[in-house]
C-alpha cells in the first residue's frame, strides 16, 4: 500500500473519530458550536485524537526498532518485558514518591523499562536455540515474572486498583492537560529516523557492524532508550496497548521489505490507522458505551499474531 493512501485513510478516520462519541457532535455543528460542544471538541475529542495518533506512531516504531535490533520479527515491547518493567517502575514510583508529578513517575518507569529491555537482550545473547517463535515466548515468560512481582507488591500495599489503570489501555479518560506527556515521543521518533540506517546495520550483528566502523553498543543503547522512554510515556498516559508494536511492523515488512528507514514512515502511519480503526470500533460496537482500546487491539492483534505464527514458514523471518 502506498504511503499517500495510508495518509488519506488516516485523515478520513481522524475526521470520523472527532465526531463519534456519546456527546452529540456533527460536522454541521462546527458552523455554530455551543459552549458544551466547544468544550467537548477542544477538551476531549481533539486531545483524544492526538493521543491516539502519537501512541500508534510511537509503539509501532518501537516495535520496528526492537525487531531490527533483536533480528526477530516476533519481538516487541509487549513480548520483551518492556511494558511489564515499566509498570513495575510506576508501582515503585507510587511507593517511594506517593503523589509525585507524572514526569517523575515516567522517569522511574523509563529506568525500569530500559533495565528490563537490556536484561531481555542479554537473555537473547545466552539463548542458543534461536527459533523465531521461541524468542518471544522467553520474553513473554520474562514479562510474566515481572508482572507477577508487580501484582504481589501492589496487593500487599493495597495498590491493585491504582495499578489497574495501567493494565489495560483506555483513551476514554484522555483530556486536555492529561495527555501532553505523549509529546515526548515526537522527538524520539525523529531521532529514530536519524539513526535508522545505523539500526539497520546493527541488526546485521555486532561483528559485522563493528567491521563497518559502527559503535554497536552505543547504537543499540540509543535504540533501546527510545523504546523504553516512548513505552513509558504511552503506558503512563493511556495504558498498555498490546500487540501493536508486533503486528504493524510485520504487516509493513510483508509488502515493503526489511529496510528500516524505508519502512519507518509506513509503520508510523499504519500504526496510527490501526489504533484509530480499533478505537472507533470500540466506540460504536456498544454505543453509547465503549470498549477499552486495550481489549479491542488485543483481540484483533492477537488474531493477527496467531495468523503470522501459522504462516511463519511462508515468508522469511
């Protein structure tokens, strides 16, 4: 699919997203907005649309970077323990700093997410049976261990309800003043584009990259830092969006190949389109109520993941 078609689809879905919801708002109302309609548009619908687009872009790009650096098409922040480590970091921030500002929680979550991702990459170096499906299973088990530790301490400290908001993605609570932290992901995506060729070389292996004069460890750490910081911003603002960083890069690579810099724009736009489509679906299925985006993306994304597992022998992993 050409990029201009994806952009056109993004614009169409964005317009639909603005006018779909429990509060009545139609394109004709834009000619003469009432006070309530103006507040609905400026305080809820537009911030929600912006957060959906940024979250879709950042998580899809994070998945693409992780797949390139790990040389495995089934690795993403969801299947590498990154999101689980970020949740543990949020719990630690709540325990230590109580009512700290969101930026402090994000900083702690970033440290834990980066540490969790680095541990996962170290595990990959020690695994000799590098089957494409075996690697993400290790990541899922690693993430489950971290998640169990998080749940245990949250239960002991009576913080289960506080942590539940980060267990499942939800855009319904996004409003002006509560989503701006996501803007941190914008320069990170730009940085990922600048380092795209280096990530591609690093994905060929440490020995090959060093022979080409690339500082392999620095490039890998920059890539993992982008993944950890973007994941922390998303999970702290809208919660976990499962399988997004897994399925979108794979879809793009099926029709675009494996050139990271060439795929980056397609992956970013398709990620936004995918999240927008899932969000709109969740809003109209049981209208005027809505299904959380984590559940919608989880059902659709897991189905696509199973399809890719079944077809893994029909294309190069």
